[in-house]
C-alpha cells in the first residue's frame, strides 16, 4: 500500500499523484487529499491505483448520490460538490489550452446547471446473458464487466420508468451478440423512442411499452425496422421543432442545449445580411434556430438521415468545392476535432467570425492554435456543463478575423 498526495486531476476525472516521480492515476480522489492506494496496473510511464483509504479528506468531498457510482464507470465526479466540479472543469480547460495550444487565456466561468441531475434524454443499456439470467446495465470503466443497474440518477424520470418496465419483463427478450437497448425521450410529447439492437422483444413487452412509447424500432444485422408507432420523435429546442430518427445526433442535455444555442446565436452577431455555414450541422439545431436572423444558412453533415435541406457529405470534401463565401462559420465536430485540410478550407473562405463548439478540450486547443496562427483573434472560451457528474467538458469558442 502506498500513501500518496493527489496533485491534479486528469481528463477522465482521475486523481494524479506521484510515486518516486512516476505518475499514478487514482479514480474518485480530490486534489489535496492524502490517500492510501493499492497499485493495480504498473506500466512503464504510469501506474493505476485503487483508492483504499482517505487519510486527509477534502472539504469538497460529498456522499455519491448513486449506489452504483464506485462500480459503474459512467460518472466520475459524484464524490465532489457541484461547485467543485464546475471550477475544476474551468481549470482543466485553462490548463489544456496552455499545455496543448500554448495559449494563455482567461477561460470564462463554466455555465452550470441549477439541478445537475436527471438531465439525460437518451440512454443505451447493454445486455448480456449470464447463467440463464439477463443483465442490463453499463460497462465498468476500462473493462468488459457489465454492471447490472436498476436506476440511473442522470436520466430523465421517464427513461428510468421505461427501463424499469423492460427490466421487469426481461424474460420477454431474446438476446443475441452485442445486444443493447437505446431509449430516447421527447421533451415535446413526454414519450420515448426505443430501439432494440440485436435483441427481440416479445409481444407482451411490446404491448406494455406501447403506452409510453411513440415509436419502437428493431435493429438487427444492420437493418432497421419500425415495430410500433411513428417513424420520428419530435424535440423542441430554441424556437424550433426537430424530428429525430433513432440514429440522429442530438445533445443529450436539453436544458443546457438551450443555453448553448442561445450563446452560439449571440456569438454569431447576426444582422440579417450574413451568409452562415453550419459545418457538422446534424439535424440543424443551430441552422434552423439562426435562419431568421441571417441572409442565408447552409448546413453540411455526413449523416444523410439527419438532414433535410443541407448538403450531405463530409465537411472536408464539401467546403473546398463550394463557390460560396461565408461571413460566419460554425463548426461542431466529433471528439477528433478538425482535419488540417478542413482548417485550411475555412481559412481560405476567410469568415469574419468562427464559432467552434467542442466536446474535447485537447483537440479544441490544438485547432484553435491554428486559427490564431492565421490571423484570428481569440475572443472567448466559454465552458458549459453539458454532462454534470461526469468528466466531459463542452466548450464554445469565439474567434474573430483580425
Ligand atoms: N451541430 C449539431 C450536431 C453535432 S454532432 C448539433 O448541435 O446537434 C456532430 C455531427 O457531425 C454529427 O451529426 C455527424 O453526423 C457529423 N459528422 C461527423 N463527421 C463528419 C464529417 N467528416 N463531415 C460532415 N459531418 C460529419
């Protein structure tokens, strides 16, 4: 057993300590705590430890609300008071910009939630059959052990209710390889969309679910079939309505998404004459909400199902071939961030304002550095808590052409 001091927190929310110079990652710890640790993994450059005892406890430590917290792996900040989580995330963004982008910039205070629980509008449960009984839950972090979970404190109550019905009638499910169930909530209907993936629900279960479900899909060997109800699920966001299919991206925290859209509109500073490009537009949450304030908005997304009046294709290929000039560009890429060639295409279009929305501070810092090197001025880095209780951080960055 080692006695170590927690000096920092990494991107996965694990505490960082040093043992004779070597970095040790210890989940569920807080900066300043002195802890007893058992090393469970010893690599060349780092080790991983399990918290065995807290010798000096942080004043920010609280009881985790969820009984599965230390087992589940979905959350990593439940042992910290919310105030601590928000200031920590702000600090992590600040440090990441410095370390990866070489950018020393005052990051704004994180926009948090009043009630940072029961916010998720979508869940995917995994299923496995073990000794003739079916487990339904989440995989433990960095493992293939499935933890059976009855309730999740991050989910909207309706999602827990529907999950409970499925669990009660789990014997009605025919399980295959890599089975899972996706449930998505509509804030417009207060009903859900359910997708059974590689598992088939029996008639009684379907009947029971039909009271709460707006649509039920079955996905097997890559093909999708509607078993019950309507094809799409309506979702109200900003001043617009969206119709979602089971595979369309939509922010999982609707309350924070409203704040995000509001901020993007504000940053775009539209007067009605601008041409706006919404790259990685998804179903168009930004495009549609800004359409009435701009002269023209064009969206690009590679997911054909998600979009109606946007261009289908990868941003990297589409923008270089477009002849249009844009005064504003929004980018909201997946975690990997922007490809270098796409950054060059954006630079050649020369928009006055770029708004970059990102769920990965590291790739964000790397990309923002490129814009700064090419005559863009960093105006704001605004973190927003899209995923309270977890270590994920969403950021909105405003850049202006010098
Ligand atoms: N801005 C939207 C969606 C962001 S999620 C919203 O806020 O709801 C990221 C989106 O990028 C997804 O819709 C995905 O289909 C799309 N995508 C991923 N890689 C892409 C690429 N190379 N080119 C275009 N779109 C891509």
